[in-house]
């Protein structure tokens, strides 16, 4: 009899503990102070997405496209991308292609041509496009934009722009756009590169990159303090207003 009583008592304790746990969970779910708020939208820019290793060229205004229809060659066309990013196809109308790669344009045109063709087969070739460029500014011989014709490093880009001036600082700033809203900035010491050190820092330029070569501090200082070769100044004789 005692054994039966003990078993019944243990069973009741288990039931009471389970009920208490359920009540606690229900109170937590109903408590507004414990409710997890929805994700709030903020104006903080999101980190840039990872870049593609081998990004495809994206169509820009003034690019020329040869659009061919292997099964319907009579409607083959060569079109130029307008300043607003659209092209005009016969019997189809205007189609926006700016910012798209060639495979993306093929898909876009297939959807647009379903008005006149059933399951169209389309090929697109870029016959003329904007040449990629990079910019070198600051203390170089010929600052400006240059065509990126080959695999060019930062040191080679500075050389193309006429090299350093006598007022140039060896530490340069490299600007690389990684997304429409983000620009990566790196500070590089080209003096080490010129002496054969840290060769891996001589980065390869990409389309749209910019290299800025700042002035030396002493060259900026000369603008405001008398300076001349062979002339010594006595610091005690300089008057400051």
C-alpha cells in the first residue's frame, strides 16, 4: 500500500511540474514586453555584396549590339544603346538593356519577342563598346583618364600618367568601386614597390578605378613660407601675425 501511495504521489508531482511549465510558457508568449519586435528599417547602408571573381561586361549607352535570330534571319538587327539605356527592335518596340550582361540581354529579348515569335532563339554580340578607363590625378606629369588596354598595375598606371612630379608623395590613394553605393579606398606606399618590396601591393587596375597622388607636406609648406635654394632663414626673425 505504501508503494502505491509513493507512485501516485510521484505521478502527481510530475503533472504539477508540467502544468507550471506550460503556464510559464503561455505567460511569456502573451507578455508584450517579451515580444520580439519586427526588424526595423534603418537608413544605414548595407554592406556590399561579394564581388564576382570574373565579372561580365555590363552594357552601357552608345554600345552596339548585333542581334541575330538563327531561325528567322530576316529580322536580324544591329542596334545602338540609347542614352536612356533602351534599344528599339522592329515589331517589338523599346527594350531596356543598360546594366545587363549579354546572357541577361538574351533572356530579356526572349521575353520581349514572345509577342511575335514562339520560343525564339536569339544570339547577341557586342560589336562596339565603351573602352574601360582608369583615372590618375594629383601630383603626376599628365593627370587624366586613360584607356585600360591591358593588364595594368598601379605603378604602371602612374607611369602612363607621366610619373611622379617633384612634389609627389610616395603614398598614394587607390579608389575602387565595388558596388553602386560603396567605394573601397586603400593607401599604398609605392616607395616600397620601387625598391622591390611588397610587390603584392602593386594592385591591378580595373575599369573605373582612380589613383590619387597627394603632395608632400614640404611642397604645401612652401606656399606659405619663403623658400629658396641656398637661402637660410633665421627662425627668430620670422614674424607671425
